[in-house]
C-alpha cells in the first residue's frame, strides 16, 4: 500500500490530506500527473497549437453554435420545398440544375456531357430557376 497526498493530484484540496491506496492506483495517478505535466511540451513539439486565423474551419466551428431544434426543423422544411420545386421541373432542366448547383459541374462540362451548346445549358438552367421560383411562390 502506498500513501499519497490528495493535494498533489487534485487542485481543490487546499491542505494536505494523506490516504492509503493500492500500488497500482498510486502508479496510475503518478503516470497521469507526468502525462499532464508533459502535455504542453508535446503540443509545442508537434505544432498542435491552433490559431483561429489558420483558415481551416476551426474559427467557424467556434463562432457558430449548433442549430436549435426549431432551426433544424425549418431547414428541413426548406430543403423539402426545394426538392419538390426541383422535381416539378422538366427532366432536362432538373438534371442540369442538379448537375450545376448540387454536383458542382460547370455549364461547359454539362454541355460537353450532353452534346449540346453551352448557351442551351445556360438558358435551360435560368429557365429552370425561374420555374422553381414560380412553383415556390404558387405553392408556399
């Protein structure tokens, strides 16, 4: 049995308090204390300190809190409405809007894949967006 001072392991103890614990517990507490003490060195050595100016998304995660349940519900409704509006379009318009806005394809890539002129794809997408706007105004 080993005797440890709780003040060495817990900051909220303001006076010495000795207790007897098994050797395994004493060794585990000592190992944890060594680990905590060496942590800042490991962070610096591995360059693991974070900056909010790094541009890796940590800043936005720190600033924006999680959505509340009403916000999640509203977002879900909005997505359902957009999907319904997209499904109300003719096949070519829906396919082209889906490829351009959701899949991130350029209009030139879509035109090449379908074997049509880029201007036709652009007009189709614009017409489809107008039709979606009309559908959303009429329905909701």
